[in-house]
């Protein structure tokens, strides 16, 4: 079990681990509210890497990592992840009209 201190190293090694064996790789998030700590773990039962943080701004980074893993799982391990961002641009939807009383 290895705790990485650099976020970029964690993401890079996590993606490498997934691409090496996508069928056995697991990604786990654990948050302890009483400690205010978030632990991310990626493992394939042979190698285990972890990242621990207590910074609130790392939640955006975690969202981006989730999108990377969703992309790799949906499109396959050879998918291009360079265009994956934290928040996807949503198309503007027309405003819905309520069923309430008209005034």
C-alpha cells in the first residue's frame, strides 16, 4: 500500500493501473466526516495506491478523476482522456412551465 503525495502522480498511476488490467481494477472513495479526510484507493489486488487529503478544493480533482474512470470504463481502456474535464458542459434546456395556477 503506497500513499502518494502528488495528485498528478496518483492520477497517472491510477490510469496506468486501470489500463493494465481493467477487469480487476477497483477504485474506492472513503470519506470520514468526523476527521474531514478523504481517501482514494485504486487497486488490482497486486498493487494498491492511495491518496489522502483533508482539503476541500480536492473535491473538484476527485470529480475529474471520476470522469476519467467513467470514460475509460465506457469507451474502453484505450480511450483518449485528454478532453475529460471536471464539469461537463450541459446544453441549455428550455424552462419548464409549472402546473400551478396562472396569474
